[in-house]
C-alpha cells in the first residue's frame, strides 16, 4: 500500500490508492451526537482555560505590586531591615 519513504521520514501513499481509500462512517445521527458532545466538552474546557487565565492575570498583578513595593522601599524584608542602615550617598 505505502511506497518508500519520503525525505521527511514518512511513508507515501500513491494517489490512486488514496483516492479509493475506504473509511467507516457512523450513521448521521451518531455523528451529530458526537459533534454535540464534543462542542459541550470544548465549551467546558474553554471556560476552565479562561478561569485559569484570569487567575494568572490576577496573580501577575499581585506579583508586580509586591515587586514595586519592595523596589521603591515601601516594603522591607524583615530580616534585612534589622541588619542594614540607610545612608545617603
């Protein structure tokens, strides 16, 4: 059925074999049922992805705020502030 190996390491199927390739198809009603099921599941997955992306965005905002507060000196590390004195250069 397959002929040789292409330069990309995949088997090739001759056009005359491909054009006469038989496949099994479920009845139309079953195809519709499968399609509806997949649409429902994809919708659920998309909703979960959206929720996770919102949480990541929220966490990124908190992270940026905390970094800003430490960099600007509004917040200090407890163990560091006791050991170091501030000096003006």
